[in-house]
């Protein structure tokens, strides 16, 4: 190998290494810039959702926002965001008769968000989420308080809401239990018990009359507090530790509470 070839070889190797290092530095800078931009957008969304929660006379921990997908800047360039996750811990909102309802975690997902770059740059234009869904859990302790009858216990059994309570009838205290039917009407969940049974009492007209009278007192309406991003209750499902609320909205304008 000639003496002239060796320096050229070393020079070529150094150039290649320098090029690789440069690519790594550029890639790292792009990643940092991408994360900085995403963090800024997440903080902005968090602040605006927090303001909407306050405007609805509700409270929560600071919204935890995550713009899903990487890289973020590519989504900005396209003006389309696959999913934005918004978590509101300890969401508490007003219900009826001065009551409040607490949801330990209100989990919101905004999908198919369109936000043209010019709209983000100028602040003028439409920012829209194709669909928004939210889920939260209301524990059974709160629901039992809404019934307003002493000793009432609520739980889930075989996917249904069941209730039980001690009742004084015919000179003795017995346990009455039944299954609830759940009906969603707007922001109100109607809870009505049926198929009620009383342990240790005879099945006759007198006993049935007493039980039916008590069952009417067990009926109650659960008014779900106003939820952010125009979310409306769609269904409720009994879970092991509470009643799961699922809310949804479509074509939601995010200009006032979004990007």
C-alpha cells in the first residue's frame, strides 16, 4: 500500500465519521425541536381546557394533555392530528340541589383533529375534532348518598347494578334487594329498581305492597355535571368499583378549548 493512499484512506474515514456525527446532531436537534413544539401545544390545550372547566363551575387537577403520534411537526405540517389525550384528575362538577359529583379521572380523547397551519399561525380559522369521547367513574358511595335512604348499598353483579337495604316490615327487619334499570335522558341517568325480593317474608299482597312502596323511595336521578368539549352522556355501565359514564361529541369546535 502506497504512502499516498493511506492518508487519503484516513481522510475518507474521518469525513465519513464526521458526516455520521453531523446526521446524529441534526436528528437530535429535530427531535428536541419536535418535543418542544409538542410540549408547547400540550400546555396551550391544558390551559384552555382548564379555563372551560372553571367556566362550567367545575374543578379538577391541571389537565394532563398528550398529543399522540410522532413526529409532532409532521402533524403540524399536514394540519391533521390523529389523537389528543386529555386527562382530568379529580373532576368535580355541580349537580342538582346543591350537590356535586366527583369523578376520580375523566379521560377524554379527541380524534381526527384538523388544524391548518395557517390557522395555528394566525389564530384565525376553524379547529375541529371529528370525534371526542370521554369516560369516567362515579363510585357507589356517592350513588348511595343520592338515594337518601339509610343502609342502602349499591354494587355490580353480572354486569348489572344491584341494590340492597334493610327494611322494617311486619315487626321485623329484613334485607331487600333488587336490580336497577338505567336510562339515559340527556345529562340525567334514571335509576329505577325492579325484581325486588325480601328475604324471610312471605310472598303475599300485603308484603308486596310494602316492598313496592319502599322501592319507589329507592328510585333516584343522577344528574351528570356539564362536561368539557360539549361531551354528552351516551351510556352508563356498572363496574366493580362504580358506575362508568361514557360521553361523546362529534364535530367539536376546539377554538375555544383546544389548540
